């Protein structure tokens, strides 16, 4: 409905109101004479008034997006019409316009009320923002309230992250052992030690009495077990590789004893575990092996590949369907390994070794060190796994890229760390560096980002949290050893400081101070707890009355604090 039609509608509406009022005034005396005892019935709005509502609504919807110039012309016409009217006519017109405006407000208010109480709309908003993704619309009766609660919780968690407000705990170490490797998945942490022990913690329940995962070594040879080289974990499996070439696989749902044991002839150089299913990949000498259980549950070799050089990095591509796919780097070679095919060279430039690797469902990103007479600067190359070609060349740094995170980054973004102590945020749409910050005193060793923050770890043992939208450091914590693992979600953070040297100190000499200095450290932060991090209770004081020995600190507690 244009401006002229709306003015015409208002004019007719006012004429109809005036005619209806005059008609009612003439009929009232006649009705009183004919039916003196019958009470007066209030007038009912006719079909023309009902149709006026619909025409008015249609006109509002059609003219909602009119430009300001059209509204100005309408105002001018109204002013000219008001000048041509007599004062009584202007008063009557003013009353009619007020009535029309009131009808417009009532109509819009009712429409907004219907929209605001639409459960399907609020359910879809919850799903779009990632709240309760596995819930159905019938699980709750008021999705508007659920959405408000989720928003409030999200705001509280973000505020706690920024102010380092929460609880922090140090996961219990193994006496007389040094930490070798750490990995985590969805709050469950696995760690391997120089003693050959493997432990698992579930930080989601704040239960720090971690069970040991048993191996099959003889118990009559204490201290003779080889070091743990690598550990990996997902929602159902835990995997550990040892220095002597053995591999143990545990099912976390069935018990602490391994369900499968595999042996290589040489030391295992790289280990990968799928985060979605039961696929394990190992690299030893010049062989890469993929292991999967069959339909009956028995583990078997799904694929085996031969490469030309020793493998440095190995990752399993997520969401590949029936046949697993892996990406391996060996010196200056990058291989694409598909279970139903032979090893294929994805990238190769002589004399330019690969320094880091990460993969997503459709892409692989790896750092390349530039050497030789023609120096082009160190870069990160992004390859399409489907087209098997390079789609982006990012950065031009003097230092080596030491870590890159593509899988956990938001769409079209990627974060990397470099030996030049800088953390870089890359925009994959424009192949540019959106942000570069000097984050550490030494090289960057681990990095991860989400939609508003970056958490990075350095060789000097510093963990830093940045709000990259504001280019501002929020807080940092320091430990003695390099940061080798960082993993976080909306409410928790897992960090691991792993020593360079795997040296076990003499237990007879200053066991307490020396061992704490050299053993490594795993810390769990929980930001859903409304408590200052530096004031949080240490794990030994949260132990139950059944625990009397505080082996964390070489103490014996006669009366521990309550665990609640």
C-alpha cells in the first residue's frame, strides 16, 4: 500500500466513522419509542471495519521498507490537506488518525506477542547457537526460558574466562617418574611416564583418583618397563606407544587391561587416533600401519604403507566414512594415505622440510621451512584433500612454524605458532594474516582458538590467554617446563608442561623438591565454578576420609578435608 492509498484509506475510514455516528444518533430516538424497555445493544463493527484491519496490515507490510523520501512526500501531502480543512474537520481528522494509529499499535503488538511465544522459534534459536544440540523440541516445555538460561550461562563463562575466575587443580603425579606425553579429549586426560605407567583422569567429575591402565609386562621386573613415547585418547579408546615398539589399546568402557597389543620391529615415531571412531595409525621405520576392529570386534591391519623417509607427523582425517584416511609428513614429503589405495605424494619440494601438521575433514595445513639459495620465507601451506592441490599459501616468517591448529578453529580461520615468539591468526578467505601478536619469550609450542579467544603455550612454560577481537592479553600462568598440550572448551582448560629431559632424580636425595622440579605438570581449569583460580583448594585437601596418604606432597593426612 503506497502513501496515496493509505491517505485514501484514512479519509474513507473517517467518513465511515462520521456516517455511522450520525446514523446511530438518528436511530436512537426511533428505537426508544418502538422498544422502550429493551436495553441498548452496543454497535458491532461491520465487515468494512474488519476489512480495514486486513487492508491496514497489508499496507503496513508492503510499505515497511519505504525510503525516507516517500515518507517526506506523504507528510507534505498531509500538511496541505490539513490546511484546506476547517477547524472542526481537522479535529475530527485528528481523532480518526489517533484511532488508526492505535489500531496499528495493537496489531503490531499482537503479532510480536505471537512471535515471542513461538516455541519452535526459540528451539531453533537454541540449536543455531549450539545450546543443547542433542535435545528435541519435546524435551522442555518453555524453550524461551531455556534459551535465556543458556545465554546467561554463556555470559557467565565468558566473564570467568576473561577474569581467570574459577578453580584450578594439579593432576596427581606418579612418584619417581617423569611425564613423557599428555593428550585429552572432552575433559578426559591420559598421561604416560618414564616408569611405563599410563594414567587416565576424568576432569568432568573432579575425580582426581586416576586409575592406572595396566600393561602386559611381567610384574617381577619392576622398573624395567620402557618409557611411554606417545599417548592418545578419544571417547572410548586409549592408546599408548612405548620406546621398544609395542602398542597397547584399551577400551575405556570395559576395563583397565588392554584389548589389543601390537608390536613393531623398531621404535614408534608417530601415533594418531581418530576422534570419531576406532582407527589407530602408527609409524615405525619406513612403514605406516592403520589398525581397525572388524565387525566381530577383533583388531586387524586395515592398511599398510611404505614411505621413503622417517615419519615426523601423522594425523587421521576425520569424517571419511568407511575407509580411513591419514596424512603423514616425512622430511620434505607429505603423503596422503587412503586405506583402499597406495600412498600418494600430496606435496614435495626438495630441501624444504615440514615443521608442523594439522588436518580437518577437507583440508590439511602444514608449515614448510624455506632453505636453499632462493629464500622465500617460511610459510604454511593449505591443501585440499579432495582436489589434492594447494589452495592457500600463508605467512612469510623468518622463524619456523612450530604448531598450527586448523581442526578446532572457526570456519575460514586458522591459528599458528612460530619460533619467532609470535602467534598468528590467518584468514583463509583472503590468504592474509588477520592478527599477529608477540605472545611468548621463546618459541610457541602449542596453540588453540575459538570464536573470541586464543590460548597459546610457549617453550618457556608460559600459558597465555588472548581476546583476539580486542588484541588484548587477558591473563597468563607460568611453569618450569615447555607447554606441550593445550585443550579447552567453553568451561574448562587442560594444560601440560612436559620436560625436555626424561631424567629421574635420586629418590634418596631431596625427593620432595627435586622431583617436583623435574617431573612435569598437568593442570585442569574449571571456569564454571564461581571461585578465584588462585584461591582454589588443592587436590590433597579435597580428598575423602578414606584417603590418608598425601603422596602428592610426601605428606600423611590424619584428618583430610571433606571432599564436598
